[in-house]
């Protein structure tokens, strides 16, 4: 571990890799979230509880398969994988709606229609 901080540009490389992965995941997730909200007949006028349920379940349905594949490809043992998936479910339960809210704010910023939040 002592070597990592001493490699010039290593942190920048990690950030660059993460951002490139996000480019390939964020847009499909946005499309899936819109489809999921439409399937549940959820819009900006829906209750906060319904928005929470839709964003959380969309987050689970979309992110967990990706996360599972990443864990498998990286050689994670079954026990580690189960632990990581439980942690992922916990984080997803907490982060689903805030991430959806954040995504809608970015949609507004770029002039596109938000999925679940008013256009104000």
C-alpha cells in the first residue's frame, strides 16, 4: 500500500478510469430510470414515498447486476461477494433517492426534462 501514493499520476489515472466507466453507465441508467418511472406511472406530481420506492428499486435493478459482474470478474470469493452485495444493497437503499434527485438536477441544468422532480 505504501507504493500507491508514490506513483505519480496514479490517483489521476484512477479518477480518469472511474469517469470513463461512469460515461457508459450513467446514460443507460438514466434511460432505465425513466422507463422504470413510466412503468410505475410515477411523475413529478407523485408522492414522495412513491418516488422513493421507484428510485430505490430502479437503483437495485440496474446497479446490482453490474456490481455482481464486477465482483465475479475481480475474483471475489463467494463469502466476500455475498458480504459486498449486502453492503451494496444497504448503500443502494440509502442512496437510491438522493442519486435520483441529483440526476434530475443535472437534467434540469442541461435543459432536459427531469424524471421525478418538478421542472422549476
